[in-house]
């Protein structure tokens, strides 16, 4: 409609009125901004999730390296302590692997299921890191500090996508009356 109005002769432009042209051009940048905003949100989500995944891998490798070795001076590590530390390190590697798989899915196909999977992974990681913060050390709060903004960005990303999809479907006359 905008293109046909601009290409039409002066009589058509006078009939539509200048306010029609102003409103049509005012709507156009919003669509472009929604796509650009969606790209920046997607980039930020991937960056935060990637850093969190690297931290899980780093934590798993450190935990694996020192399994059973973190004991009081003069004590020998028990076999059960070594086994439990090994299980924790393996759990960190599993979380990092799942994060990589979900992140790759989000990169390849950023649909609602990918957003849901990434949100679930971030939520579980944040809760686990918060529990480790309370039980083990305050350094684990870093993972929670990365997961919370990632969840907020995922919310904004999904909201911008649904608003963009809604405006696109309303603009082509496919809405049900």
C-alpha cells in the first residue's frame, strides 16, 4: 500500500492525504527496529549462555582435577569422598554439554521450543548454582548472576518476537473477526 501510494500520481497522493504517508513511514522503522532488536537480544543471549557454559566446563575440570584432594591437613581422602567429587565433576560436564546442545539448537532454530529449552536450562543452572552458593562457596553466585540476565533477555526476545509476529499477521489481513 505504501509503495503503490508513492508510485501513484499526484491525484492519488492528494486523496490519501499527507497524514497517511506520514503514518505509513512511521510504521516502517518499527518493523526494522524489531528485527534489529531481536538480533541484538539473540546475540546477548548467546554470549551470556556461552560464558556460563565455559564456567561450567571450567568448574567441572577443576573439580575433577582436585577430586578427593580438598581435605583437612593430615587427613587422607577416602574412597567415598573421591567418588562423590567425581560424580559432582561429571554432573558439571553434563550440564555444560546440555547447555552447548541447547545453545546450538537456539542458534540454528530460534523458535519457541528453543527459547523454552534454553530458559529451562538457565533456570536449572541458576538454581543449582544458588544451592552451591549456599552450601559450598559464594563464588558460585557468578553462574546465577549470568543466568538471571539471560532469562530476562530470553523473556524480552520472546516478547519482541511475538509482538513482531502479531503485528505482521495483523497487517496482512489474516486476523479472524
